[in-house]
């Protein structure tokens, strides 16, 4: 497993929270790189750890954590949820925050479901629920989610959305978030030109972007 390696990277970092956030984002590479072997993946992550998250965006994110009690985190692929667990552990070691993790009700390709979340131990650090959507979709459409998820969206202090699919779908809901004074942070990897162009960064760089 790659988890002990990643945990040491965070522990040895001068800023463990920043490192854990980057690893959570870079974990999106796990599913498509695992056939090449763990060593290749570890090398990729070490190299990409040199890429910086926006200093201003991360400052705002850290400041928000200091006044947050409840986070709702929408996951993406099943491989990267190991990195999400490490991120949640790192946050909870510093702040008194309750996490609820939302996984896909039905997977599209390699999306994480409740079974994968439990296998990865996410239930040890957060409440795990599925989104209740009535069909597979590589993203999140709020009005198709279960009433429980919709209630949690409205009652959480901060929403974190992982991955490009969640960004594509939830970016369209930003007017809703703004109108309801809801705070959302996107954490994703710049995998394609449209996303890179939107955020003004290169390919395969980590992105943390706040909308609040």
C-alpha cells in the first residue's frame, strides 16, 4: 500500500496541512498510474509535490478551517480516497471538525462508492454516505442528490469537492452557493486544457480554489 509512504511525506513536510492537501489532489493520479507500479506513482507524487498551491487560496482555506465545525466532502475516484483519508486525518489533528464524506451511489468507471470508502478506512475518520443519485454520473448534481445530502449541503460550514467531474458539475451551481451563503472549495488536478485555462495553470498541476 502507498499509504505509509504518503503519511511519511506529510509528517516530514514543513507544512503538513499543505502537503496533505496536495497529496489529496495528486491522488487523482492513482487509478490511471497504478498499473505502472507503486514506485512510479511515488516518484510522480514526489515530483509534483514541488508544484505550489496558490498561496492566497491556501491562506483563505486555512483561515476558513479555523472557523469551521462541519465539512461535507464530495469524493471522486476510488484510488484517491486513501489520500483523502490522510487529508482528513491531518485536518482533524489540527482542528475540531466533523467530516461527512459523500461517495457515488452508482459508479461511473472508477468512482468511489461506500464499499471502497469502507475498504480505505474513511469510515474511521468521517461519516460516509452515498449521494443518492439515481444513475451513474461522474460528478454531482445537487437536485438529484438525496434529501439528506441536500440538507447537509445547506448545513455544512464548508463543502469540499474533489476532482474534475465534481468541478464541472458543481461550478454550474456556484450561483446557488453564493445566493445561500454557502462556501465551497474545489480540489482537483489540472488534467485537461479547459481546466488549466480556467485556472491559468499547466497540465497535471494541483488546484485548490475557494469560492467564498
